[in-house]
């Protein structure tokens, strides 16, 4: 695997990084950490803007649920295909230059979204979202290792928690931004569910995307300039991988927790992205929330806020409780609220869908940690495979097809099924070799 695997390993075990000699001295590393944290905020923010953009585009282009969820599928397909080229680019130009490049690619995609809105064009929109997602992939591959080196090794975990919290802050603020500047300024966003728009109204709605993406492009360009001028520390050599000959004596596939962990990440992403992408459409239905898309977009903030609260609570709980047990309880809770979402109506169904964010919060980091547990010298390879499994989010289009065929509410049975696999993984699939012997 290319250096993207090294990034994953850094993310999984920040304490493995030795102090870097070129690291800023004294309190100056705090300023570097603050700057890096803005990157986590921005990619969380831009990713979740999609959740308010999708119902808007569905009205503008008169899309089916399949076509709507295809937009998010393109996003995760980009994540899959761009990861290896991103790692090779980092190898050639370095981490700092790659961060700047990633931000500029994202800015280019945001400017392209303005073009797509001006035409307007569904195909150009897909292409530009692919470009933005590719920039985010490069940014993630380049930025994660820095969190472990811009300060003392003993506080690396707290720094990772901080930047993840800011990532969650970005996901919380994005729905408000999208609701006010996209849905709130469009006819489809302020109309009741099922309203029919004239061609002139759809064109005006398409143009409402221009301003928010212009603002996003400006922020990204400014951030790229700031990072280019800031003296970030150079990466050390403590992340070097194990010699190829030595690794040949080990097998990844002998570890049950990894073998079942890869599909667990893949399947979890289907659940998380499906809920987030279809949230606005679901809660705006007459028999659920009877909201406009703008109002529903504000409630989406509660979903992401629940995930942020759950991350902090889960981190504290797992200091005393076995992570597999916490994951099992979370998956049971998620299954229950998803079944309520499918079977109930009105505010009860809406509240249940919001609550799933609380149960989803700890799933990705917990599955990731359990997947690499006990792999020793194979940790880097395992981490890389788990990160590549994030592409599972592209299969959210399956839920779109189910929504078209059987109804939006019924389509959440797919999410409930995903929670059952996570429960299976927590109770059996995540056991390491040592735990299997007990």
C-alpha cells in the first residue's frame, strides 16, 4: 500500500510518533494545531452541506431518490479512487504542499458548483462534487499525521479529540448554513412537500447555490494561502513502515477482527450516509414532520449534534467498559430507533431518526480500533484497508432505489439491517485471537 496506509496508522496510534526535531517550540505548536483543526472543521462542514444540497437538487432537477442518492455515491467513489493518487502526490511534493493543493482543488470544485448552478446541469454538478471530494481526500491523507506531531507525545490523544470535536462542529453548522443560504433562499426549500415548481422557479432555485459556494471557495482559498505561508513542522521519520521481507511472515486474513471489520466499516457508512442524506426529505413529509426543507435542514443539526455528544460520552465510557460491549449496546439502540422510524409516524418517527445519530456516534472509531487490535506489525496494512472501506458510503444509492420502489420510510429497513451486522461484529466478529481462546 502507498503512504496513505501510514496516515491511517498515525490516526490509529498517535503515540507511535516520536517527537519531531523540527516541531515548533514552546507554545507555538498550539497555533499550528489550531490551524490544522480548521482543516478538520472545513471538510466536515463541506461534506455535510450535501445533506441540505441533495433535497434542493432533487427539486431543481426533478430527480428520483435513486438519482438523488447517486450524488452522494459519486462523493464516496471519489474518496475510494483518490486515496492512492493522493498518497503518491504527498510522496512527491510533501505534506504541507499537499494540504495547500487539497484546499485549492476543493476551491476549484466549489467554483465549478457555481458554474453548474448557472447552467444549470445535473451532470456538471456530479463532476464538481467529485472534484471537491477528491480534494477532501487529499486533505485528509495529508493532515492526519500532523495532529500527532504538533505537540508533546503525551497529549496526542487530547489533540486528536479536539480536532475531531471541531470536525463535528463543522458537521453541526453546515445544515444551518445550507438551510439559510440554499434552502431558505429557494422556492423548493420554503414550499410544502409535494409542491410543483414552474421551470422559472427551478432555474431561480438553481441559482441560489451560487452565493454559498462562492463563500466556501473564498474561505478555502484564504485558508490555502495561510497554510502555505505558515511554518508548519516537517514530518519526522517515526512513521516508517516495517520492512517488506519481515511482513511476509504474517497474514492479515488470519485475524477475524479485521476480516469482519472491513465490511463493518463498509456497511456502517451505508447506514450513516443514508440517514443523513434522506433526513430532510423524510422529516418534511406530511405524515412525519410536515416541514419545509428549510425547517427540516435545521433539525438535521440535532442529528449531527447527537453524534458529537455521543463521541465525548463514548470516549469516557470506554475508559471503563469494554469497547465491544459499548458497540453492541449502540447497535441495539440504533436498531430500535430505526425500527421506530419505519413503523411510527409524526414526531415520534422524526425523533427516532434524530436519535440514531447518538447511537451512530461511536461506531466508526470503535470499529476501526477493534479492527486493528492485536495485529502488531500488520497494523498499517489493516488500517489502510479499513480506511478504503469508507467507500461503502457510495452504496447509499441502494437505499435510494428502495425508496423509489417501496417508499422512503420503508427504505430505512436497510439501515436497520446494517445495525444488525454491527451487532454481530461487536459480539463475535471483533474478537481477537486471544479473546477467541478464552
